[in-house]
C-alpha cells in the first residue's frame, strides 16, 4: 500500500524567515566585506536573530555598525551594548558627535540629526571598505522604501537612483559592483510590522523596554506625543503631562514620537498593531514630515 503523501507547506513566518536567511547567505557568498546596521531597534534586532540562524553553529561572520547621532534613547543604547556583548560581536560606532566636533558635518537648524547621519555613514563605509550593508528597512514602512529592491545598488558616492535598479526575477540577486560602489541589502523587505512582531513573539526575542507601554512625561506637538528629554524641550505654551505610551519605532529622541498605549506585552502589541491603519513611521517620525519626498531625498543622498 502506498504511503499517503506528506504536506510540505510551511507557515507564512517560516517562508519569510527562509527568504531572509537565503538573502543573508547570498551576500556572504558574493561579497567581501559585509556589515549589519544595528541600532537596537526591533527590525535590526530581528535581523540579528536571522543572522544567528543563517550561520549557526558558527558565529555571525561580519561586524555590526551603529550610526550614533548622540540623540539616542538610553534604553536603546543599553540594549545595544548588552546584545553585542552576549553574542561576542564586533561593534563599529560611526559617531555624529565626533563628526560635529571635527567639523565634518554641521548641526541642522531644526536640531534633528537624521540628515547629517548620511555623510558619517558614508565616511565609515569608505574607511572600513564595506561593500554591502544589511539594513532593516521594510517596504510597508514608507513610500520611498516600497520602491527599493532587496539588493539596492549605490554608486561610488553612496547615492541611490530609483530609476536605475536591477531586476530580481526568481530571487536572483545581482551583487556585481566596481571598487567604491556598494550594495544596501534589505532582508526584511517583504515583512510587515505585524510579521516582525509575530516573529519576536515566536522567537521570544527581548526588546528595549520602550517598545512596551510605560508612563512617560510628554508634550503634544503637531498631533504627536514627544518625550521630554535633554534633546527635546517644550516650546513656549506647550504643556508637559504624563501619559502611558510606547514606541512603535526607535529613532532619535529628538524626532521620534510615542503613541498612547496600554500594550505592555508582546501579545497586546500584536493586537494593537493588527488594528492600526497607520504605518509606524507615519505615526511617529517627525523627520518624515519635512516634505512628501523627505525619505526619498535622504535615500538619494546615501541614507538608509
């Protein structure tokens, strides 16, 4: 009697994980000097777990790099250092404060440092001769990121041309480049915010505490709640008050807003994210409201 055929279907999360691991292995096979951008945010944390799985039982075969603006949430920096120590990773810090001190960049008039991260990042890429950089960007986050390929070619100036991208038919990735050029690689391109949270729950990945609901002193500006801290001060007429909030995305403390929330566990966060219709960047990033094309303009200059 013939044995019944087995089902080889995999879950949605397993398929996403397999695709991301495949991308990471392709990069290590094709490229000479890859690096993973690690900020301590949830997407880079998930990438780190995928890298562990991709190369186990060996260690992760590339360093991690943080472009440190000096406007970080302390909880995130603490998590970054703890995770790097636990995994025995080599951490490279590209420092915006150091670049300001030596005159490489100048402080922006609005106090936000997202724009001046770009020359600091590009200088670090040139210094360490990185030819491929893993980033945690996802297509569901923002319009400019939805245009990007998994392998995103950058010229010798680190710039991105959205009209000059390489086809990626049948998951075939072209990493060919000349000296000085590089590839930005986005293993989470096809993930959504909800996928990321389901994966965090399944893998039981610890996160910085600010991703969960907590009480914080805030002010309301342009319809968003910003934490009062050394990088973000109230203007005349703005009232401080305490609210129960959490952060959907982690950027600079000077431009990242919180959302009202009682979601203090990963399960509650998943319920909350499933019900929302606004992306995390659209709801919480003041730097993306500069113009309709703010993110695309920064990406053309070399930003992630």
